[in-house]
């Protein structure tokens, strides 16, 4: 895990804000600004510079943008909390237990990963047998299905792990309801019962859960390579980095527990990649040697790893100017195909992509 | 150096190359484009602006370009790109300058939450800024252009930037966007006004831009104290009438006309409360511009 | 709703309020909602937010502020206003 990779100003800053900030030139601040805004990480930069008392090093007008980003982040945080309360109201009325996933979970656990983060959809997990009932309860409380195209309906219901995305009519917020953390058709099949067993209640909200901190890490790592969109790629790495740093400080035997749990849930491979790219891009301190990783049998063959490195690190580069945008577009496309390949049996893959390509914007 | 003093070829080259750096209100913009007409429009409408050297942080990198090689010849189109992000669908190329104006509005409304941004025209006289929120059909731009032709200072035709720390309004004097009939009305006001060629059949009908006065552009950095919020309503055959609007209702209407009130949260509530508190609030019906000038002038002197 | 009900604020939150004459604007940070209401309605809301309040207590409060108003008018106003505040989910009779 020591291959040199090309660092942009954003990853340099995220790796080591204390050392970089005093030495950044105006041009470097400019690049940091553009790269972080492009990857939805400007709020994170605002949070880090404030928390680490680095504001004094910033060009004055960049500070203005950070004030703006900070306000945006705090409103976003507030609205996620409100959304969670509304979902809780809808589902607890029907006594449907559910677990918050990803961003909403970080918020309700006040995890380090929730600071300076922008949230889009809320994701929740319900048990498969509650899926229909959950949908009914949510629709009764003002959510409606957004995918009315019958093909999309079938795609979501049959092959994906979620109901078609729901939208709240009044607040225009999006909600994804899952019953497993990966689709039933994926080659990897983590045991959802084990994940439910170790989930943790949120005090004050009976029936509302979050994944255990270790499962949260694993889910974050899995999400990184199994979702279609890599626009948010670096943001997801930043999430995982924050979860890893926090876990290793708060949980005894964190790394060993993490590896064992990954093996149990058959998520060793995504974890390997997650750790690898966190370390390469953000210098996440990982208290495991390569040989240890190998001993857990999670490392992929060398060639696979090499291809992934090339694809992924390129996809993580903010694609604003220069940087060979065409090539990058292709890279992101391949990753998109790859993550779909992980989700669905191959024969299903092509029709859906084709439809995505020819269908006009909705 | 003023943009209007830059030789045309140099301006085109710069647009096609590293871009033209402009300070527009509080924002530094880098604009690149190879589309025909952009340099011309810049020259006529932004001529009063100085071209900046590249020693300042750029807030918005904007690129106007043709989306694909094939479309360059049949029905040529233009895209607006903000740091590589395309917030809009392409438009016919003849609308590219209007697209620049709309796109810049979009950049500010979505990225400048250090201000409460209210959709409105703002003009100032004797240190008192009047805010004219932009409800559809209000004729705010016509009124704004008219007042500017009478020597009022233009702060903005499109947005009030209310500082969240001081409550003062920061100017962002840009070309005034005129639609349909108002183009001819404004042209007839004075020979000294420059109004660009109309762009036909845009989403907003015919659009033409009026150059902001040099004196307003020069006072780019001078903030103004809000003194009145006036909801204009242009109506054919109407008498000029100024009627008091309750502060509570003014508050609500301003919140509705704001791009980012909801994003500012409690801060937005406090900033807007202070703004409404210090302003006189009116509904204003008008048809005759001369009467409008005198009614509003009286408010300044009151 | 009946007159022995106690009214609670629906969601624990600060409430920002500014009054101009007989109108008030209020802002609820928890939901991000802004409302314009009669000053008297805002007063009722703020009273309930400070501590759970029953109908009779609210009546006493309003009677003290609006001395010119008859008891039946105050009753009607209070009943309607409390219903409105429940409709928009600002107050509730059920402790959460």
C-alpha cells in the first residue's frame, strides 16, 4: 500500500490540513476551492478549517465561501434530522422497525462523518416482510413513488434491493427504502439477519435503529463500489475515512473486529478496496500490514487490483478542466458498468443501460 | 484597463484562451468562450468594467461553448458551464449572452449564502436603497431602468445581496434585462441609454440588455442602506398609487422572493426581520413612468 | 378537542418570533417553517411552547391582554386558533 499516486490540492489538504494550509499559494487555494466545490466537499473544508483553526491562512474571499458552505451544511443537517423525525412518525405508527443507513445514521449518531457533509436522499432499511407495509405507511404520510414508468417499477421491484424511490410531496425530499444492503442478485450476499442482530437502537426513538459502528464501516465500503454514481466518489471515501478514524479511536481491537466481521458477512473484498483507497487517497492510518490483509484472504489477485487502481483513482479526480475529460468520462462509465455488473446477473445488464441511454431526461 | 478600452481582437483571444477576469459586484469571474458574439456583447454591455489581473481568487469559472462538433453547423447551440458543471440544457447559440446572464444569476443564487439573496431590483438615491421584488408581471426592470435613467444608482436589476452580518446591500450592477414591450419603452426614455439587440423567442420572450451606467459600475464597492421595500405592479391605465403594506406580509413576500431564505435558517429569519424593520413597505401600482419617478422621489425626500 | 385538554408543542424547539402590530412572524428552526399569524395566535403558541397549557389558562391569558373582548368571543377565538395550530402540526393534545 505504498504506491505513489498523484495528489490534487483537495486530497493533499484532506490528508494533512495542518501542514498544507500555512504553505498553500493562492493558486493552490483556488484549486482546492474548485475541486472541493465540484465534489461537494466545500462544506467539509469549511468544517476542517474551522475545527483546526486554519481560517487565518485562507484568502479572505475564500472565507466568505466557507461561511456560505457552513450555512448550507447546517441547514442540510437540520433538514435531515427533521426528515428522520417524519419518517419515524410514519413508521412507528404502524410499529415498523427500521434502521437508518449512511448519512442519516451518521447524523443521528453524531458521528464524525456527519460534520460538514451534504446529504441528499435518506436511506432506510426495513425487513423484507415489512416492505409493503412500510410503503403503505409512508404513502399515507405524504410520500409517493417517483418512478411511474412500468419498466423502472419492475426494475426496482424485481432486481434492485429497494422500493422505487419515494418523494415527500410537501417537502420534496427523497427517501430510499431498502431491505438488504446489497441487491438479491449481487454475487456477494451479506446476511441481513446478522446485520439486524447487531444493530443498535437510537435512544428516545423506540423502533429506530442504526447499524453497529463496524457494520456502518462495512456498509460504507460496500456502497463505495456498488452504487452507480461516482460523482460522489471522493465524498464517499471521506465518509469511510472518518468512520475508520473514529472507530479505531473508540472501539477496542477495532481492526481485528472489522476484519472478522467482514469475513463473516462476506464483505472482505469491498473492505479491502475501501481500506486501500482510503489509505492511498487520504492517508487513513490503518493499523494492519499488507501481510495481515493477505492472511485474511481478502486481497484480490494482483492484476484485478491494478486495473481497479487505475480506474478508481482516475474516477476520483475532480473532473472540472484539463484532466482529459473524455478519458475520465469513459473511466466513470466503466465503473458504472462494473457496479451494475455487481448488482445484476449479466444478461440483465444491457437492456437497462440501453434504456438509460435512449430515454429522454425525465 | 477598462474592458471597453481593450482592442476587439485581444478580447476575443483572451476569451478563447485563459479567459477574461471580471470583477462584477463582489464576485470575481473568469469567462472563457469561443462563441461568436460573446466578445461583442461583453464589449458593449460590460465595457465599463475593468479587466482584472489574475492575482485574485476567482469565485466562478464560466465557460460558454458549443456542445458538440456536429451541432456546430446545424442549429448551433450553446452550453453554460460552471466549473465543468452544466446546470442547464443547451440553448440556441444566438441566446448565448442571455444564457451567460441567467447562468451568472444561478451561480450567485446557489453559492453565495453569505448574503440573503432576494429576487429584486435595487436602486439607490441619497444613500437610501429601494428594493423592488420581482414578482412576475411587476415591471420591475422597466421601473428600474427608468429610475436609473433619472440618475438613481443601479445596485442590481436582478438580486438584492443583503449581507448577513451588516444588513447592508452589496451592489452587483449588471446589464438590465428587458423583456418584450419594455425594450421599446426603455429605448425611448433617453438617447444616452445603450440597449443591445433584442434576442427573439427565448423562454422569456424577446430579451434585450441595457448597459449599466458607468457611475454605478464605478461604485461597485459602495454598499447601501435599505430604506424601502416596494412591490411594483405595472397596469395599463392604472393611476399611480402607493399603499402601505403590513410588515408581516412584506416579510412573507420577501421570503417567497428569496433564493436562499430557507437555506439561511434562523440567520435568514433574523436578517429579514431586521431588513423589514428598517424599511418602509409598500405596494405600488403605476403606468406612467414620470409619475412613478415623482412619487418615489418624494419618498426619498420624506 | 375539549376544554379539559392540555396543549403541548408538537416538537421541542426554539421559536423565533417577531411582532409588528397585530401580526407576528414565527420561525421554527426544527422544521425550517416560517408562519405569519395574528399576534394573539403567536402569543398562544409561545405560551404553550414555554410549558404545556390547558384551555382555561389560555383563556385567562387572553382575557388579561384583550380586556375589551367578550368571554364568548375569546372562547371562539381560542377554539379556532388551537384547531388551526393543530392542523399545521404546531401544537398537539397528545404528549409525544
